[in-house]
C-alpha cells in the first residue's frame, strides 16, 4: 500500500511538471502577460514586424522577446500581475522569458526596480546582466543598475542572491553590492556600495507608496495584469444574475468597448487590442462586457487565481465579402467589424491553441467544460455596440474611433465568425541580427 501511495504521489508530481510543457508543445500561448502600464518621456519598443524601434504604446501587451528602451529623460512602468518593474532613464530591458512558469529579464544598461509580492513569484523570477544572474529569494523590492561593465545590485526589502554556484552570495535588506568580472570569463568580483538616494529612488518610493491593496482585489486576482487601475477609474456595482460589475468613469457619449484604441499584431496571439484609456488593460483582456442600466459594465466573471490572458474578447463580424461604403460617392471598401463578448459567451481563439486552453481561458482551470459556440451574440442587439472599420485601419494600426463607419448593418454573411482571424498577419521583415540601439 505504501509503495502504491508513493508511486501515486510521484505520478501526480510528474503530471504537475509535464502538463505545462505539454501545453507549450501543443502551441498554447502563455496565460500570463505583461503590460506597459506607464510611460514618461520617450520610451521605445523594438518591433520585429517593422524591423526597427518604434514609440511604445501604453497598454501594449508584453511577452517573451520584447525589448524596451528609455531616453535619457524618460522612464517606464511594467506590470505582470502583482509584479512591478520600473525602468529608469537611459535604460534597455529585454524580456527573455515571460510565461506561466518563468519571468526572466536582461538589463542591458541603465536602472531597474523590481517589486515582487510573494515568495512564489520570486522563485519564478530572475534578472540577468552581463556580469551576473540575480535571483530574488523572497518577495521584496530590489534595485539593479548596470553601468559600463559593472552591475550594482541592492535590496530595499527582501533577499537577493547574486551569482551562481560557488560564486553566489546573498544581498539583504538595506545592502547593495557592485559586482564585476575580470575579463570575459573571469571570477565574479564584488564590493560593498551604498544605496543611492537619487531621483529614480524617489520616484519608485512614491509610486510604491500609492500601490496599496485595492477594493478590486475582492473581485479579481492580484495576478490579473492591469487590475491595479480599476478602483481609481470606476466603481463596483452588483448586477442581477451576473454578480459584481465595474463601471468606468468619464467615458465618451458614444463610447463602447473596443472602440477607442487600435489593433496590433503581437505573436503568439495575432491581433491584439491596445486601448487608449489609462485603465484600459484588464477589462479588454479578461472578463466580459454587459450593457446594464444605460451604460457599459465590465464583468470580471468567476474569481480565478491565475486568469488567462486573451488578445481581445470580441466576436468578429463579416466574412471575406463584407464591405462598407465610405467617403464621397460611396466607394466600397473591405471592412471588419466586432462586438464585445457578453457574460457566459465563450472566446474562441483564432490562433493555435488546444481544447484545454479554450477551457482555461473561458472557465478557469480544471473546468472540463467545452465552450459552446453561438452564431449570435447578446451585444449585437445593443445599439451602438457594433464597431466597423475599413480593413486597412487595422492593417496599418490606425486609431479605430476616427476610422469607424457608422450606421452599418451587417448583411447575412456578416454573422459572427468564432475562431476566425479578422485579417492575416502583416508582412514580416527578414530576420536580422540583434536590434540596434533605439533612436537617441
């Protein structure tokens, strides 16, 4: 009996380890995602579609392979669930890995503040520089600078391991060390240094002080990327048969979900919605939208400890022959339309994903439920919910609201098309060497 129990425990452990690997092998995208939450000054993102550095968009999803750079007078804030990264001026940060099992970053130059809420997330996180690997050993708040050929690693709170193997040593709260190597493969050298009290430290301290636990955490997980902006930008209500809903403040009269922003192609998902509202991340990549009491409300759905990111929770309208008349003379142009999904309506990925992924993104882990795929959607009946634009507005990442064609009633062939991408991917430049430095 003891042998059987031991074998059963080992089998359960193996399944826990192998399941995420199988999901990745099947082509499932990660459920965890980052967000460019704030920018000040000129912040750049390397765009592989264009093959160059472009101005970074607030609310742009971040994932493995992304590279971010700040000008000499700029800074940026990145959010990944409960994890916060603040990037100082004149810095370059690369996302080496961002998925359900690991968060790994490389600081090429400049300054980074890393705040981790829990020991669990800390165990999944590391920061790499040319000189050393830095591994948080607990939740905490850390500062890492890379200047010339030296790394300065310090802890405002928590413990940080520097180096690996026999070279490793711990940096504790209030400590800071400079580390470097003598030659390319030389031994790791270190010396004690003082924590700086500069403009970056003051900015981080002020931003961290305002980051207190919010009412939203009673309705959604702290691991929902973007949830930290909900309380300051809306109110919570209780809707019959739906549960808690969030109502945004100060939206335009003709406002509807997925109208004020633009689309961008981001692998591995494809077309992602990037909203222009400061709070515009969580409500467009998790949960659903409902029109109630004369205004749009966001329903986060059932509480999930680790919700799964979706590029956009919409039903696409229009087949290959769907077109609209625009401009003087009524020229006919190929068009694309969409409506926000309502509560209990499934999101059907238009990118490669397993059946298990569909279940998790719609109902949470271990649901065992197969998503139903309706051919009509609740929000199709809401006046003004449908957004239609010429296809070229999406292809060229133009703001949707100015390009919107009003008064469009989709023809029969314009019914919702679950699981179908609205457009093919944009043309990609040839794969080149490591991207050059961003514009100065």
